[in-house]
C-alpha cells in the first residue's frame, strides 16, 4: 500500500513538471522579440533583388522564410533561416 502511494505521488510530480515545462516553452516562443537579419547584417526586408525582378510569393514555415522570385522567364526560390539569420539555399529554375 505504501508503494502504491509512492507511485501515485511520483506520477503527480512528473505530470506537474512536464506541464510546467511545456507552458514555459510556449511562453518563451511567444514572447521572443528578435529582429531577423541576413548574413550581411541587413534587415530581411532589404533583399538584394535585381532590377525588374518581382516576388511572386512569400511563406513562413517553421522559422524559415521562403521567397519565390521571378526575373524575366527564370524563377528563383530563396530560403532564409530566421533563427540563424542567414540565407540557407537558393534554387534557380529556368
């Protein structure tokens, strides 16, 4: 009987600590006030686009900014990592 009490108390403590950790992580993510910039230390809004190019679409997914850029008949997909503040990949599509 004492062993059963010990297990119930231990499980209660584990549930409390797990819930506390989840709440802390969620509030930490929501209260983040970082300003994102690229590797040249410019704001992400200051993209080096060629003249005549246009941004077709932009998406944010899992702290990544994905841009589809059109220049004449060629397309370019640029992926930025917003946590590390740098450009991850550039994919050229002709």
